[in-house]
C-alpha cells in the first residue's frame, strides 16, 4: 500500500519548543486546505530540531489531531564519499556567494544589539536594526563607531537583498561591521560586570 500525502518538514537550528508544534499544525492545516487533493491522506509534519526534551514533546503533541513528529538531528563533519564529488566545497560556495559573510555579520550585529538593549529595557520582539541603533543612542550605549557602521549597514543591506556590491565596498563594510561588533560585545561584557 502506498501512502499518498504531503510531508511538511521544518528544520530548526534550536532545541524543540512547544510553540513549534502549533506552527506545524498551522502549516499542515494550510497544506491540507490549499493543496491536498481529496484522495490524498492527511499531510504529515516532521519537526527536525537540534535537541528535544521527550516530556515537553509529549505534552506539546498530545492534543494535536494532525499527524506530526519531532526528531533530533546530528551534524557530522564527515561527508559520505558518494556525495563529496556532487556537492560544492566551502571554497566554491564562498566564491559563488561572496556576500554571504556580510549577511552573516549583519545578523551577528543585530543579535548583539538586541542583547545589549534587552539588558537595559524590556521586550524581546524583533525590531529593525535602525530603530535598535536609535534605542542604543537613547540608552547612552552607542559605540563610537556607530556613524561608520551606519554607512557600512547600507552595503550590508544591499548584500542581504541580493543587490550587487563591489568587492572593495564589501571588504570595507565587513571590516567596519566586525569592529562595531567587537565594540558591542565589549560594552555588553562591561554591563554584565
């Protein structure tokens, strides 16, 4: 017998949280309502997480009427021999996507600003990086290199949106952002002490 159904897979880089089951239930409802054919079996949800607590998973899924499961994944540095020739190397990827490091750096800066602000005020909701820089200034926590970073941020935003950035500008933005990030981390460490 063949099981003809859609399978929705969500890959998370974090531990399982109960709200992930609610999100998966939403996804499954949408798939069943929008694209599932009446002859298909109900869609199945699989949540792959960095880790899980069995008790929390059990309680999170207990009332669900949708078929879903939670599994842990393990990362391995070893790539199976048959795949080594099929997948690009790290060097090939970095040549292919030179601006990805800028995007990653921008994410790290945002995270560090959020941690610095949340240590001073309430709220954990995501905000635009520009408004967080204004909040840092209001709290008297602006690093000295904020003005330079704001210029670099324009280049980082272009990279994040897939707009071409020349190598010189990208390199300069990365250097400024790395210095800004180091300043933020130093400030946060001082504030914790």
